[in-house]
C-alpha cells in the first residue's frame, strides 16, 4: 500500500490537491503547478523527510509523509477525494507509523476536519490541544503519538 514516491506520482498529487472541496476540508490552499513541483522537489531532496505514495488496487490514491518542523516530527497525508470514506487513510497511517519509529509524532488538523481527526485517533494519536495561527480563521487540533 505504501511505496517510495515516483516522479509520475507528483502530477497525480497535484490534481488531488487542486480539488477545491479537498482544500476546504484540509484548510490548505491549492498551489499552482510550479509551486507544487518546487514543494515536492524540496520534500524529496531533504534527508530528514519521509514521503510515501499511497497505492490502493494499483492506483495512486494519495501520499503520506513526515518532516521536522520547529523541533517536532510531524506527520501529514492527503487522500484524493474520490477515495475518501474507504478506510485508506487509516490503513496508510497505521502502516506509516509502524515504519517511522521516531517518537513522539505530531499532527495538526483543521478543527472541522473530523474525519482526519478520527483517522489519527484510531491510529493511537491523542488530542493534546488546539492552536489558532495568528491571523488565520481556522483553529487546528493538535495531536501526538508517543507509543511505537
């Protein structure tokens, strides 16, 4: 289900991230094609980042990754909207946290994205607080996974 990101996957990720419904759910604005390509080039070039393509029945359905930010190891994922509601995110996250042994792992999710919060909790993350970035209208739920 998880494999190394291949260059052809990045175009699929771009299409998935350009979906306005998915952007609203994630509270994450779509990047233009150039910015998206530059972002993935940076992700794949940095040694501390871990990125995996999520494949279901031979089809690229999204990605999952982990990176260091402000002294914390974060995890995030994106599932194309056509694949929502089928347990893919939960299975991918469970596999990913088994692969990434560093702890704690942290996640930040838009408060209204209840499905993603449920995925993280099912995979052992605990809700540890909330945060509202300065000038942002969306409050985030902060989650943490301590146990391997």
